[in-house]
C-alpha cells in the first residue's frame, strides 16, 4: 500500500533519511544535512529505512548501494512504492557504478561516487528537491484540470520520461561494464561526470545545463565499445594506426546517441570532448568558442581525472599539482575560462569522508 504523506506546513524543515551501514559516514552525512536545515533521520539498513518510511513522510533519501541484507538496489523500488514522491540520491563506490545505473532505471534521480565532494552533494540535493517539487506541482495542476486529455497527456509524458531515463541508464551500465574490464579505467566516467558537473556549477550554469554536462560525462566514452580490446587495454605506446582507431570513439559514441534526440546538447558534448582550444583536437578540428561549452568542460575534467588517478604510464598527482600541470596547456588544449573554474573548484574541494567533529555541518 502506498504511503500518502501529509503536505508539510510552510515552516516545517525538509525531512531527509540517510541510509548507510557505515556509522561514521552516515553520521557525517547527517551532520551535513542538518547543517543545511534538514530534519534528518538515519538508518543503518534497508529494513530500518522502510520502517521509517511507513511511519513518516520524507522528501529526500540518501542511499548507499552496499547494505547488509536487502540491498540499496532493491530498496529503491520498495521505497518509491511507499512514497512515489521521494527523491532518492544514490551513494556508491567506484566499483558499484553499474549498480547505481540500475537504481536510476528503477527510479533514483542521481548518484554520486565516494568520496563525496560537498559542493557536488549540496548541488545534487538541491536539484533533486527542485525536481521533486516540480513533479508534485505538475501532478497537482493535472489533478486540478481533471481533463481526460490532460491526464492522458501527463501519462504519456511520464512514460516518455521513464523510457528516456531507462535508455540513458542502460547506456551508462554499458560504459561501466566496459570500464570494469580495465583496472585503470574503472569508475573513470563517473569521476569525470562529477568533476565536470562541479566545473559547470562553478561557471554558473543552470540545473538543466549541469545535468546535461553530468550525463555527457557518464557517456563520453561510450564509443569505446567499438574499439578493439587489444588496443583499449594496451599498456605501451600506441601505433599510429591504433591511435587513429581509438580516435574513432568520439564519432562512434555520438552516432550511438544520435537517435536519442531528447539528449540534446549531450550528443555534441560527447562528440567534441577531444577538441582543443587551439583547434588541434579531433574529430572536427574545432577551436575556441566554436567548441560546445560542455565539450570544453569534459576535456578539462578528463585530463584532471587522468592526472589524479593511477595509470601505468605516469605517477598519480595531488589535485593542486594536477591543476598546475594543466595550466601549462591552458590556451592550447584547455579553455582558459574552464581552467579558471577548475582551479577554483580544486581549491574549494572538501571530501565528506575526511570530515570529523562538527565540520560536516559547515560547508
């Protein structure tokens, strides 16, 4: 039976539930949300979370995938059955990115990978609650109009959105499965998406544009499905023929996405994420402002991730050192304005997993 929550009074704080079996991480998340004015309840398991949902109304759930007993993946549909308006954000380790995509197929709004960056978390929470409010308002308007045509149109629109979300989540699962075959690439697309969204937020983009950048980040290497595994997993220097073969992945990716017209600019971002500010990139040799902004953001985010994660051909750099290295190619490969936003984001990064005491309540 679905739980129909009573509408909150205007002065009531937003209620949120944090579901994670890691006591320290669960407490840190709770402090963070409490510091933002939420009324927070915590649960160490899916069963405890469901019990809480049956006895009270919540607007937001922060949910870890890896739970004892009933998994976070199974909790998503069960929670939405009780409260269809619940905004669910998944928290996942790099190795669980594929499961997170499954959760989005089942109704979760978004997912973030651990360690959770506070700016990303705050922005994701705000976007999720705005999407929840919009959905509730749209349903109320539809109910008020009471027209069969309007109701049918609303049903078709909801079905279309579900299909659109399903298509993207399915492609994300393919990307994650592809990356899982290479220990150095595991979680790459999820990290690039998070970094790119942070840059987009720093640049002042609106929620819709940030979401498109994040989706493009998760799908930017989709075209590598068409790259031979022997080339994709080669540890040494690529031959000229092999490099040309790898370069095809941006075109292949955009061709795979082309039928999904609802993705809009995401397709151009995927195609152009290897274009360079000075025109030396590929596949189209675009330069400067002719390169879509989302593609310029992805270019910087991908370079940053390559420098700050372990690769067989280089040492891992600290964030500040990676940013310093990237400044050497700014104006050549990287858009100077995007680099400035990345510099600011790197300087402000604070990972939730490192917060202790009462810091979690203060961004």
